[in-house]
């Protein structure tokens, strides 16, 4: 069951899943719209009824303040024509004016997608899984995977809207994992570094500089997520070098964390 905004991209993913031997059903929801949360809850309940339970739920919806539709200028005609970008990522790269990424509109929309929609998805699935586990505690343990970010650990000051939203998801995942122990529900939180994706490429297109020379491979990230889910890992980091350095930097001392906000903010603004 694939849920996202763009039906064309959903159809592409569904075809890939079918070629791999899976069945796929797509549903289009725009998480930038407030009524999407009610629709999402209703859809998940329907899926749970129709399919006799949800075994694996993966939440990976996310935006930054670099997309035109996030900052409030919905001009979808100006798609980037950047070279060397996978076709499925190219549609996500939209130009935006400098300086508008950190306003009230961007903050509200980042919270709507990165927090409200994720927690609605995760907690609805959790409640449905818990109810079925109480009926059949001996069945295979279900799993919820939440996509946080390495930015949960350490961030530049002018990236705080995105980072704060991901810190929320990281904390939610860690707490939910503990609360899930009595019901045998597994919770895995994923903290990627800089991955070759529409989101990262949108940031680069609008002038942000990446602190790493090589972006992580999204296919390797997908493999690590699957391994983490199968092994019941609490946290999955990939590329490990991106994430662990940020985690370690935060742990050193508060002064270094403050310095990192300044230095990181300068590099993202260049």
C-alpha cells in the first residue's frame, strides 16, 4: 500500500514493486493540506480491515523550507532542469527565492508534513497493531519505521525548522519503542545523512552547500532500513560517517554545539 502525493511517481514505484513480485495499491494524499490527516486515519483503518492487519508501516514523508510550495509560492511550472538527476527526483527540484525558507508559512507547513502527518500515521498504525496484538499476541511482531534525520543530532541555526521537526520524530520513535515492549511491536528510527534525493537536490539547487562530497545512495539506504527492521534495530544510520560525526559533535559540549550552529548556518547560506 503506497501513500504519497504524486500519482505519477506512485505509479512508477508500484510498477517497480510489481516487477519484484509484490502487489501494489496506490493512494494519493497531499500532506500539506490539513484535511489529509483525517483522510489518512480513515485510509489506515480501511487498510487494516481489508487486509486483516498492518504488518509493516514505514513513514518517510518530509519537506524542508526549500520547496516553492512549502514557502507558499505554488508555481509548479518552473521545474529544474538539472543534469545528472534521476528522473523520479527531478520533479521534486523546484527553484525558490533566497530568504523565504524560514518564515511562518514554511514553519507551519514543515510541522504539518514532518510532524503532524508522521505522528498521525505512526500512532494510528500503532493503535491498530496494538489492538490486533491483544487479540493474537503470538503472531509475528509488527514493525513501524520512522524516518528522522542526522539533523536530529546537530544542525546549523538556519536549518532549525527541519531539524526541530526531525528531533521530534527521533524522540517519538525512541519513546514509542519503549512503550511498545508489552505488545511486541517493533519500532525502528532511521537517521540518514545526506542522501541523493529530491529533497537534498532541491537544497543544493537553491544555493545550499552540502558538507559532504559524496551523497549517500538511496538504494543502500533502503537496504539498511530493511535490515534494521528485520533485526529490530532501535536506530539505523546511513551513511554512518555522516550521522555518527554529528551525534558525536553534539555530545562533546554545549559550546561546540553553539559553534556548530554558527558555522553550519554560514555554510548552508553560502
